[in-house]
C-alpha cells in the first residue's frame, strides 16, 4: 500500500456534447465564460439516417466533435444551458448533449485549495 494520500473528488458530473464539426470552439468559449477551466475535444464520425435529419433536405455532416467536460454538480445546470445555446442545440440536426454522474475522480489539487 502506498504511503501517499489520494485526493478523491465526488459530486461531479460529466457533460458530453456531440456537435457538428467546427462548433466546439463556440462551446468552449461559452463554458470558459462560466468558469470552466478546460475540456476534452475529440473527433468522431456519425452514422445513421443523416439525409432525413437535415434542415430543408440538406444532409447533416457525418464528421462530429465530441466535447467532454467534468463539472461539479452545483455547476452542471448552468454549464449545460451555456453549452445548449452556444452549440445551437435548439436547431434540428445540430447535436445532442447528455450528463453522466461521476462517482469518483482523482487528480492533483494544490494544498491551498483543499
């Protein structure tokens, strides 16, 4: 067993947002304005009934950006709303977002913040 202590964080949520390629920059700007310090972005390719989902018959792009942000439970609603509007998720075919509870996370936290 290690003699070092592990800093364990609880009361966290993971917000995952899947949007059209190029939309992640606006979302990151919005969450930084809400006090979030970082996010993870990776790229994916979607499949399915793309041709039927497009607005006015325009096909939805299959290339996607996936944004993952870990937030405290108290900030979840505020950040969720910021992402929703920055990503224009109220427009058909723009993307989807969901929240997953995080049971436990470990990372370095400076002593003065503990």
